C-alpha cells in the first residue's frame, strides 16, 4: 500500500512539473510575440477593384476591329451633334460635317497591322506592348488630353493603352497621380524595377478584377507622360501560345507583363491629393518618338478641344 501511495504522489509531482513548464513556455512565447509581432505574409496577387469594369465603359475584350470602329464612330457623331444642331446655316453645317468625317477617317486610317514592317512604334514607348508576325494590330484614337491605343491579337481586342501628359494633372508628381488613382480603384500594388535586364527602372501600380488587369505606369522620366494600361487577363494568360513567332527584339521578357503572375509586389502608399483627376486641363505633349500628327489634325484639335471624352479617365 505504501509503494502504491508513493507511486501516485510521484506521478502527481511529475504532472505538476510538466504543467508548470508548459505554462512558462506559453508565457515566454506570448512575450516574444508582443516584442516581435509576426509580419503579415505578402499578398500573392494584385488587389481587386470593382472600379475597373466601369472605367472600360462599353469597351469589351474580344471586340473586333470593326466593332471598335463602330463604337468610336458613334462617339464622334454624339460629340458633333450639339454643334450640328446649332449650326446657323448650311455652309457652317457642311464645315462641321467635314470636321466630323475627317476625325472618323483619322481613326480608321490609324489602324496598323504588325506584320514585320518597320513602324514608328518599334522604337518608341509602345515597343514592348506588341510583337510582329503574331496576328497583332492596333488602332489609335486621339483626344485633347490623351493618346489611346487599342491592341488586337488574332483580330480581337485585348489591351487599351491610355497615355496622357503629366501636365494634364497640373504638374502633379506620380505619387500624387497614384494617390488620385487609388481614390478611384482602391489600394494598389506598387512596383519599381527594370522593364528588362539591364534596363531603366520603371515605377508602376497594379489592380485587377475577374476579367482585367490594370497598370498605372510612370513614363514621365523617359517620355513625359503617365499612362494607364487595361489588359484582358484571359489573353495575358495565353500570350505564350498566341505569340508563336520569335520577337525581333533580343529580350522578349518585360517586367510589366511578367509581373502580372509573378506574385511579387508591395501595397502602395496613398498620398493626399484626391482632386488631381478633377483638374484636367491640358493636352498630351508632342512626342518625338511617336508618329507625326498631320497639320489638319493639330488645327482641328486646337479649334475644337478634340475629345471623345474630356476626362482622360472617362469620369472615374
């Protein structure tokens, strides 16, 4: 009986020591966590934004060139309609109709297929946005505040590149521009890295929704403007299969495209200038690396304040 009692007491003592040890270990762990809080894991994809789809308006991925042309033809007709209704006479009405027809013609004539020929875009700011001999093409639409480029692959729209001058935002810095965008699209991923091996560093932000990936890029240091790039996520995921012919460039990788699925990014830091987008007043600068704009086009833009939509962000 005495041996049984000693065994029970010994077992109880061991259990008590084990319990006290666990309590001490847990307390130490809690103190360490308070001193060194665990860093939250970095997000694995760009943040989602419900504002992207409204920003695209009636533009839809997969539209054909003819569908996009019809869309902009309608936009131009709507733009000129108030002037036509107020024309004081037949001569003035004919002049306005001529301007309208010329504007539509310029949009139609801007269409270009990238079939291996040398173009004015191969060495400019759009050079990483397309390849040759892979069924790619582009349509250019100019407004008073921006140059818009609509990219097609295999005959279907998949990218909208909107370039507008930093002066449009009253000389705001990219940080201020980014803060304004985050007021529309929400918190963004922020990246700052070379576009290709050995290249210059580029600063940009990212968002996404179910169908679209959105980049806001600081091209001011190199080309004198900021830009937004909307891209079809479905097409981005198939670019390797769609672009079967080797690019003429020695480096086929571009961080602005590769980073979409890289899982590397940082939350952007918003600034305090939410009214920047509402202060749009200027014109896109004349870029030496962009195709020349003809004299009639420059004259008409000065005269009418050419705009398919006066807000470069389409009222975002």
